[in-house]
């Protein structure tokens, strides 16, 4: 039933995506939910047990680790609560399933700091209430589930009256519709209508007609916080007091908060103007993984501009023409990604600090490029080994790993790209170019420590030069200026400033003016990097 539900949602995820028209876009609801439930189904499929407790626990773990977006996280909590209620059971009837449905809703509501009615939560609650009622009326699972779905659709139809933006756009809640697709797939499986193998492909379902033009009146100003921030905190058996305190802190810097814990991870979702503050707080608890930061105002503008014309199915990409060389770069931040793309990079993998891509991630990017010679720019010392491992595993293509330790080194290497150059000669030139760059970065301390003669307190600003701590300061601007005084020499010619997601453009321009005054012989460039964790990444050549 879980597998069939995942398949049903996957087949209809584009229908759900088309409903995802909130003024605060959180990615595509159908896609996010489908990826979440597919992760649950994969774990259920390979579990091997025939006991409901084991299957439910496996699905819950898969959903939590595969959760994407607000709707995906809430869906994972529905699975989690469901599994909790079924612990120790070999099988379950309608009475047990009704209790599990109630627990699923309680867990999902608890995970969200400010539950909003008219969403997937409301639909889930309506389904659970129907389950309790129907459990007293029938012992037949099929009749029981059919009645739950019917009630769910009644609640779903009421969601536009609960959320004005839904009524304005002429749609029902996307997350609620996605949940019902899961249940509908499970019901079909009971009738033997669906296979019990996970689908590999994706359905090209036609999106329903939606009044996208009405979204024109929903301005970016209605988005209170600009960045959708998601990540996992890796920690053994997180204490409830820790998650409660973290949730309370996130409430001071943002909204749309989801903070949920499992045996070894805490899943975080928050809308905030300061992703770095959320990350800094999380790092005091444990290490991070799966970090994703999206600029929602930019997403919303793109959604309106596209949708006002008409929803169109994306045409399949034609096979890329064969070329001599291709490029894969690792980068974190929309601005940095655009820079690499403009320099000729074919595939940019989102990653970097706390987000080291795997060898498989790199090989997957390589597979997308139709070239015999492909250059890999790790742009982080912790990714170089994975890139080198990918080069050893690649059989059909020759991979050239340029051991760039920072984004500035990777950008400098790309300036060596010449269309007709010999690949081996270009590799030598790139490796030489990265040696001519100094990288200065400005970040923050996540704990008290001492390094050499430097006493560091949690929250201090750290100025680093080529991975060595050069400056410890209380203020970002003053610490960055001190770092630059130490980093810029008489031989320096060009200074490029890439400011991060938590840095205002005005501050970066102030820094540029400082360099021009203090070091008049240096040419200065300022660009929006959009990177997390680092207020500034600065290239000095």
C-alpha cells in the first residue's frame, strides 16, 4: 500500500505542482512530497519484514531522511506518528489504523511551530477524525479507507475558505491533495489494481486549469522572510529540551518552522532573512548535512512570470552535441553558480562546507556532459578526494581533477579555458593558475576554543586566509577590513568580493570603497555570491 501510494503521487505530482501557488513558494509541493514518499517506499520495499511495525518504522525513517520542503517534512511526520502507534504490532485492523491516524496527525501538528489551517494538516486531521468514526462502523479495510478518502476530499474542498490565497488563486491546498493521492494509491492496491514495484519513470500528467493571472496581485512584499532554509543536524538521540529550545530560537528569526527529531538527526525547515544565524545555532548542537537555501522572492517572481502565460509541459531535452571538453564545478550560492555558468561550466553541483557531494554525485554530473575530456573543480579541500575517486571510476571519459581548494581558485582556473586548447596543456595552466590566488573568507565561530595564541569565543567573527585563522573580531566589517590589511600585498592586483546570503550589498560596497582607498593600485570587483555560512569570500590575485 505504501509503494502504491508513492506511485500514485509520482504519477500525479505535476497536478499537485500546478496547485503550488502560495505567495511564499517553498519549492514544488508535488515534487517535494513525491520525493519524500518515494524515499519512504524504498525503505519499506527493501525491509523484508511482513510485520506492520517494521514496515511502518522503515517507511518513517526513509521519509524523514528523504523529506524535502515544508510539505515533505510534514508528510514525513505523518509517517512518523503512524509508525509510533504501530510499534510492536505484527498486523493491524481498522481500530489500530484509526489510532495510528490520530497519532500521525498529533505528531505532524507538533512538528510545526505555528500550524496553519487550510493546509495538509487540516486534511490529515479530517482523515483521522473520519478514521475514528469509521472504525466503529466497519471492520473492512477497503470500506474504511474509502470512507477516509471521501471525507478527506470534503475537507480539501473547504481549504480555499480557510486560506484566502487559495481562494484568490482558485485552487485547493496542494499538500492536502498530495496526501489524498497517497491514500488513493493505497486503496487501489487493496483492489489489486496496481503493481507493488516502485515506478522508475515519471508521468507526464497534464496540469489542471488554474487562475495563475490572479497571482499578479500577490507581491514579493507579502513574503515576510526571504530564504527557505533546510538542513539536517546529525546528533545521537537528541534531547527534547534541545529541539524545543532550537524551535523557540528559530521563532525569533523566522517563520514556517518545522523542527523534528529522530534517533540520530534533527530535521530543520525555516523561512528567514538570516540563514547563517539558523546554521550557526544548529552547529552548536551537531554537524550539518543536506543544507539547502532558496531565495523565495526570486522563485516567486519567476513563478508568476512563467505562470501568467500558461502552464506548459517541459519538452524533453535533446541530446547535447559532442564537444571536446566539459566542466563540472562544485559551488554553494545562486550568485556563484551563475558566475561558473557564465564562465562555461556545464554542470554545477550544489555543495561545499557541510554539503560535500559524493563521488556518485560527481559521476552523475559527468554523465550529463557529452564530452571526452571533463574538468572537475572541487573548490573545497574536502571534496578533492571524492573528485579524484570519480576520475578513477570513470571509464568512458577522461576526467581532469583541478585541485581547487576554494571558489576563487575555481574561478581563476576557468579563466584558463580556451576552446581549442589541448586538454593536458589546459590542465597544467589551470593548476598553475590556482597557485596564484589567495582566498580570504569571513565566517563565525560556533564554539569556544583556542588556536595558537588566539582565544576564540562562540559567535566571534573569524577572518581566514587560505584556511588559516588570521583575524578574530567582534564585528563583521571591522574584522574583514583587518583581514584585508593582512592579506593584500604590494604584488596584489585584483580583489574580487563575493558577498554571502547574510550580507547586504551596501556593506560589500563599503568594503570595496575601503579597498580602493587603502590600496589604490588594486582593481576591485563586487559580486553577489549568495553563499551560506560565509559573509564574504574574497579572491586576491
